[in-house]
């Protein structure tokens, strides 16, 4: 028997976010750690008369999968949608990127669910994607090309983000369009900022491209001091070794000290961090990521070959001195 709550979440992903229709093929790529969730997704696909193609990484080859397995690539062209539901594993970033690019080439609706566990699926996918899209578009309308965003929190965040007219916003919410990818559960509005100044207290989650730094920051918040868009210093009073580990990672890659992305989390169902950065970037709040800027989509003039992301558990935000987020709820 499939857990009813998990079945509802899978149904929301397949029929709501991906809008799969009867008669079409859905490629479900997972690992053994997510067998139960894959069962639920497979059942949701069958229930609407579509055809699931299930691929388990460990059954294809030992992990890590550094590149996309040919058997997965072979089944993508005839599909309407694809789902990647796996745990973070070192050295698999190129494989994940290859899958996203190939899904876009074949005009698939692609759901990226890396490190997402049952509890986060159930909480984040219970919100109607159209409700998320409505909030996202209302906020996007409020923000001007050169707006200034002020972020503050009781934990000590006091950050100013200056936007630039040459950077585009990436809208992740609502129905996934053909040729597009979304990290489910969905709900995020993201751009590359022109300037970032002040203090950001990351007390939600830490994540990185390979999952080597991934952990909850609930008990070990990291304080980042940022000037002119670059991290000048960072500290973790309760775990100095963690601060040193992150600092070493930042120093190892050019431009990894720069704030590459700033995003608003928009999913009202995710009211607290779950310990997975892809999910926790959807917690209502303002989250930051160092390094990668996705220049082809944001219009950024620089980028990096890796990324490190930080989320906050709670914050308030204003755009051009007008409140848009208070106590975890949007007021646009």
C-alpha cells in the first residue's frame, strides 16, 4: 500500500505541476533510497492512463553516475515529461546538468527533485501550483528593474540587495512548461543581483553542487558579511570548523565568493526548513547562492563553475521600502 499523503503529493506533481496527459510517456529516474516515492509517482502516472518508464540508477551502473547513462538518454525523446528523484551524491552534478539539457532539447517538462524526502514532498506539493504562480507574479510585478530589496530577520540579517535592469528574473512556480525545468516542490523567484551589502544570517540550510557541505543550519547558523557582492568574512560561533570548511570551499573556485543569485521562496506549504537546500529555497523568505549565475537565463555578465547556497528560516523583506514579506507571509 502506498502512503496516502505521498500518493497525493505524487498526483500533484504529475497532474498539477507537469500536466501529464493520458497516452504519453513519463520517464521516472530515481535511486533505491527513494523507492517508495518512485512507487507513488509510477502509480500516479498509471492512474491517468499515461505510461511510466522507471529507471533506477543503481540498477544501471554503480554510483556515482558522472554522466547520463545511455539507456536514460534513449528513452527521453518520446516522453512528455521526466522526473529526477535521487539523493545528493558527490560527482553527479555533470550527470544532472546533462539530463536537464537533454530534457530541454526534447521539449520535456522536467521535475528536478534532488535530495527531496517524503516529508518535504508532502508539505510542498500540497499547495496548488496556480496559487504559487499567483503569488509569484504579484511579487514580480511589484519589483522594478532597479529596485532595492531590504532583508531583515530576528536572527540578525540586515542585507540590502540592489537589482539591475540587465538581469532577468527566473520564475519557478505554477505549471512546468515544455522544454523547462523546475525544482519540485516549486515556488521561487530568482535573479542575479547587481550589488549586495550587509549581513546575512543563514539559519536554515546549507547546500552545494556536490552535496559535500549539505546540512541543516538550525543549530549552527552561519553569518556572512558581504560587501560589493562578495563575501568578506563568514563565521559560525557554534561550529568554527564548519566555517573553515565553507571558507576553504569558497576559496577553491574563482568567483565562488560572489553572490550569484538572490531568490524569494514562495511556497506557503513549506513553513520550515527540511534540511535540503533545493526544498528550503522555497521557504517564504529571501535566500542567497554564491557562484553560478546561469548567465544564459539571467543575463548575468559573469558566473562560476560551482555554487554554494544558504537559506534563512525566517525573515522580513521590503522592496523599495514597501513591505512584501512579514512573518513568513507575503503581503503583495
